[in-house]
C-alpha cells in the first residue's frame, strides 16, 4: 500500500491502526489524517522508538495489507 492508497483508505485503516498501535489516541489519528510521516512520528512519540524502527514497523504492516 502506498501513501496515496493510505490517504484514500484512511477511514477504514484507523480502526486497524488502533488495534496495532493501541496507544495512539483518536486525536493522533485525526492529526495523522493518512499521512505516513505523521504516523511514523506518532508511533515514535507514543512508543519511544527510533524513527527508523517506526518506519520499518509501519512499512511491514502496510505491506501486509
């Protein structure tokens, strides 16, 4: 799934993202609004991981969709 597909499917993906990364808040998801870089930043902040680790985890999750 690429960035455009993520943005286009954001409403459907939000629930799945909450299941995967439960520490993300509804406000986080509203702010992210389908933007991959914003999702990376939110995962970094909530889980205290490095940017590269967050990117790998998100890329892996997106590729499994």
